[in-house]
C-alpha cells in the first residue's frame, strides 16, 4: 500500500509563523501546527501542506445524471471519487460524515494519482468526477490525477467557493461543473453554510464565461430559501448573468445533520419553483430527489417535444439527432 506523501500546497503566502491560504475566499490564516478550516491544509514549520492529498473516502461508478448533470453526455457513466473535508460547514449537509469529520478521524485510503487512474481505466469509462465532499480543497491531488490521465473528461460537483486564480486553472482542464447555489441571500450563507453568496456567484460566472458546461443545483429548504421572491431573484440572475439555457435543478431537502427539525420539501413547492423559473424564461428546469414525470424529462424549447425521457437514473434518448431535436431541428444546449 502506498504511503501518503507530504505535498506542498499551492496558493499561499507566509507571514512569520502564519500562513495565509489563498485557495478559497475564506483566506484562512493558519499558525504553525494548525489546520485550515477545511481540514485540507496543515501548517508545518517549512511549508503549508496539502494534508488531504490522496486520502480517498469514497469510490463509485455513477450515472452522470446523479451529479446531477442532465445536459452533459446524457446516459453516460462516470467514475466518482471523494476525499474528506469541506470549506463550508452546512448545517444540512447530507455527507457530513466525510465533509465535517474532524481531521484525521475519518478512515480513508491513500491512493496515488497513478493508482487512482489505474482504477479508473479498469472501469472502462471516459468520465471522471470529483464529488461527494468539496473537491476544490483537493486541488493539488486533482491536478496530479488530471496530469496522469489527460485524455479523460473531468467533472466537478462543487459549492463554488474557490478563489479566482485556482478556479481559472481548473477551468482549463474541467469540462463540466454542477455548482450548488445554496440560497440567494448572503444571510443564509453566513448562518447556514459559514460563507458568503457573492464569491459563489463570481465562480459560476467565471466557469461559464470560460466555456465550462455549468449546471446549477438549488436545494429548496422549507422556510429558509424557498420564498417566491428569492427564487425569482435567483432566476433573474441566471437570465441576466448567464443564459436562459443553463440547466437548473431544484432539489428536495430531507432532514439531516443539524437540521433534523426541518420538514421535507413538499413536491408542490418543487414543482412551483420549476414552473416559476420556466415561466420567467429558463428553458431547462428540473426537480430532483423525487420521481416526477414532468420534472425530469428534457423538452425541446422550440417545439415542446420530449427529447430525453428519464425515470430515476434510467435515461431514454427518444428524439435527438446529435444535438438537434428530431422533430423541428432546434439545436439544444447540450454536450454529447
């Protein structure tokens, strides 16, 4: 078994006995012997260490729709890998056992980039996803994995809380991102996540402008981020700053972690948000974490025909010729 190496972190400065991390907007100041808030940065005497480098908590081959990515190689399979830690502390996180585990307290297995790529090759898939916990804090490891398999297609499932410089470097290599927009108020981000909204919006805009395929997930939490005005503000921002074609997934909250006293999102709330977004002009709106005939299929925005039908993660491409609707010839916002 390989032994975890001591790898120097990127994007930091030293000021005496304190390191200033520049990987994400938190900008942690880490004294020698301490860890950054994400648990992925340790301050040693000689350098800031990428402490979680290669420490794998989760491995699986998933449908690409599980990310969720509905307009990126629909029906495809993706090799998914997760590490440990997060730069957020979301009170509702469903993966808190790996994202909020105390540093060194969660069992992981070290896999070198070469070993991980060998596992990927054995699965005979073309796509590789960094997911389950926040992948951006695994920056050095991700870059080394991508160096080992430059021919693979890379996907990130991320909270979007990353500084501009590191993000731009990632966007040169990553083909698709599903980015969580957890709410559309800064108050929610401060109280529930331990961060701020605007850096996430900046990251979404940057990834989109650099040609990364972007899909957005918005988890509707009853009484927290599900008001009509907040959803309308979210949709207007997409229309004004991105594109009406960007796929949006309104997903169902279930009680978890520190928010076990909050009820499940009702199907009616999800469908209302979907209908509102579609009425305002978004062309690719979905609902998630429920089975819904009307909220999971992809429709041609020109003629209204169903072009992809989904039942759970079962995908049936029924009316696409390449990227065009078989019925009317309209080109869809999609990568195949």
